[in-house]
C-alpha cells in the first residue's frame, strides 16, 4: 500500500521492489544506473484543465506561488515497490528440476520485472557534445535479409519497437559431380559442413542459409566501447486468440405476439451495419434484409406461440446468412428452434475474426411496441493470444567480470559441450563487430549505399590496391643488364 512521505523528516525514500529483493536474495543485485522523474509534478496549474478553459485561465499563479506549492504544499507518495495484486503472483514460480536428478533445484518465486513502468526520465541520455541539439536515435539497416514490416510497439506490455525480418533456410538436392566444383569455389567453411553424406544415387542434401546481417548504430550519443547489450528471448504462445459471439433471443413467449410489421434488428460488426426487417405479410418482391414474421393463430397455445417464434427466428437466421454474414464478418447458427420445453428460440452470432477487436460492434432491436421485448446479448468473449517471453542465455562466453571484480583481461570462451535449450547457442550463433567477415560486411554496406538515397551507412572499407605488374610470358627469365 502506498503511503505519503513525511516531508518534515523525509526528502526522498529508496525501496527495493519485489524483483529487486529477489535479485538481492540471489546475490545478483548490482545497480548501475539511476534516473529522476517528474511525472507527479504539476509545474503550471493552468494545465490541470479542470473546469474548462475559462477556469484554467483564472488559475494563473505567480512563479513564487508555483515554487511554494510544489515544494511545501503538495504531498507525495512514497515509491511503489509492487505493481501487481498479491493474488496474481502465484503463477510466478520457477520450474524445479525432476525429482530423479541428483541435484534438485528448489522452486522459487520469481516476481515480474515490471519494466517500462516509468517513462520519459529527466536527463538520463548521454548526448554527444558536438550534436547535443539532437535526441538519441537508432540507425538500423538489413544488409542481408529483408525487413518485412515494423510497428511502433511490440505488444501492449512494452514500448519496444518491433522490426520483423523474413529469413529463409532451404534444403537443396545436389549431385556428386558438382561436389568438387562447389567445394573448390567456396570460401565459407559452413559450405563444407552444412551438407549430408553422399547417398547411393550420387546425391547429397545441402542447407542454404539466409543469415541476417544487421547494421546497428546509436546516433547522437557518446561513442563508447559497448553502446548496448544484446538479449535473446523466445516468444511462445500460451493461449490462442478467441472469437467473440452474441445472441438474439425471444424474451418471453407471450410478448412475441406483440412484434409488429417493420420492426427491425440492427447488427453492427467489423465496421459494417445491416438492418433486418420483420415483414407481415411477406411482400412479393422483398428487399434485402426482409424476412417473414410468422404470427401465431388467435388464442394460440404456448406451443403454437413457440413454433411461430422459432419459425420467425429461422427466417431471420436465413436472412442474416444470405444478406449480411460476409460483410459483417460473422456466422449465424440456430439455438433451440424445435423443443418447446427447453430454452427459448435464439440465434447465436459468432465472429469470423478473433481477438479483442471481435468484441467491437452492437446489436439493437427497434420495436414499435415496448412490451415486445427481444433480448440482446452483445458481442463478448473475444481475446488476443497471450504471449510470453522466455529469455535465452549465452553459455559459451564466460564474463571476465565476476562479482564486480575483473578476473581476466577479456571474456573467455567456454569449452563446455553441455549446451541445453536454455542457451542461445543451441539454436544459432551471433557474431558482433570484428567477428563478422569484413568482405561480407563491406559488400553489404556497398550495395546498401548504392540503393539508398536517404540513409547512408558510415561504414568504410579500405580497399587494398595491388601494384600492377606486367610479365612477358615469351621473354627470358633473366635479362642482361644494360652496359653503360
């Protein structure tokens, strides 16, 4: 529970969040950065905008009053340390190992990191001295691979820009007669390893890789040795998206007799609207959306009223499927048209597209007689797929900084072969900076700079100029010196 700071005794308060206490318990809490925020401060009361524009203009206050209000007259909450309800934290438990393992890892609660809770910090960006009038930015280009799409945010839980790159890895059948020529011309060792043994028919299978090559640069900041960290996550779907549905049903059977000619059912979904009209009697040339209102006989029994309602709702079902289902993005099915002892006749509408957007829309019955109630269950039940991110770790590299102390000049490569699915190296290798083949990088940068008119990559490659030497293949191996 948040509390107010005692301004007579406290200037600020520092608390560990639940995730911070979790890291502290493991000995992994190593804070490196801090930032200040002013999102709780109202610098000018005119921008409160309560009571309209006129009231805001009357709320003008002198600078001295603003200073006193912020410093002395405003109460502030202490820092929040938990961002979820206690009841929602039961699922945050790490999976333990099998009971048959020799070393058993105990299950432990792992709180959510609660990143991106605070945005727009004050002055935590290290601007480049020569270009401090520009905000920091990223320059990203795909030198190999195709950027298929991008979006401002990855999902509703974070503000990470999403960039999608399409990569194709294909298997190709080759013949033994081409093996020597392919190996002779190849300058990549992977061409020798990404193939099977030779089959009895003289063929073998190779894997043609479409590896991505990314140029990434942080602009308008100080050029440091390591400007950013690289993390790899596995995105997996925990539950698929669901489809919204709605229902139109008769409220009570006696009131069904009060439905009149030209009463309407209006369905709005997927941005389209269609109107379906009761007609009694049905005209010879009905308009789109018209359907017959079957009236029960005079002094009808309950069963006869039910049959008339079921027949009318069946006509409405046919009209929806014929005239409106495709445009509205829905399918209509019957609900109890034949059993008078069961539930009342109804039509179930199911959206043909999933997600939260399928909940959008409305259904309305416009009836001349208010007593002729028709019950509407609005669109509901659509939900997006719930995705989770599982972090993968780099196992091959051993950090040269252990517990805050440098134990080696550079990071070491692990010789351990026990790479599990929790490791990045189980799926692919990542090469950075000097690890990348300079010829491939220079070729990709050269092609990009020629094809791009607006973005230029500051990636220069030095070309070695060989001295041209001409040899006379018909001349002597040694020539006599010219006599002086």
